[in-house]
C-alpha cells in the first residue's frame, strides 16, 4: 500500500489558485493566482496609505492608488523572492505582505530611499572595514 499524497501547502496563494481554477482552469490559475494576492495586498496597502494623506480630490486619490498598486505589481515578486532566500522562507507567504507594504508606504518613499541608501552605505563601509582588517 502506498503512502497518501502530501497535503497541499495551506497559504493564501494556493487558496487563490484553487478558487481561480474553477473560473480559468489550472494552467491560467497558476499564473493569475499569485497576482490576485499581490493585487489585493497592494490595494489594501495603498488604501491605507491614501487614508493617511491630506484630503484630496477623488481623482488624486485614484491616481495615488493606481501608481502604488502598479509599483507593487512590478516589484513584489522580485522583492519577495530575495526576502524568501535571505530569510530562508517560502516566498509565496511573502507576496501579500510585501505588496501591502509597497502599496502602503505612500508619500513616505523619500524617507524609505534615504533609509535604503544609508543601509547600503553602512553595509559597504562594514565590508570594506572587514576586508581592510583581514589584510593587515
């Protein structure tokens, strides 16, 4: 008697794929499912970001959300893959949260870029110090 097949992973991407399979079929659902999760996360994050901004017109809010959702659709997968490798974690679990963070940063992007540049500068300096210390 053979062992039962392993259970499917229980994550939101698998759930989205299972639900979309009924509509589009398994081939398309495997591609569309992760992007539905990214889209939902990005919309929630950008709505949160838009709620923190000063009151604007509906068009300005729609433009804000469109730009942040678009950025999340483009950047979520590579960022989730890098974080997954770095944290040794399944990147499927990271798609929604990473998209929500990208969408939710909002008008704080200049601060994020300054932080990233500062982190990069400190990392390069640390590597240079270790190499200089190891050569002496």
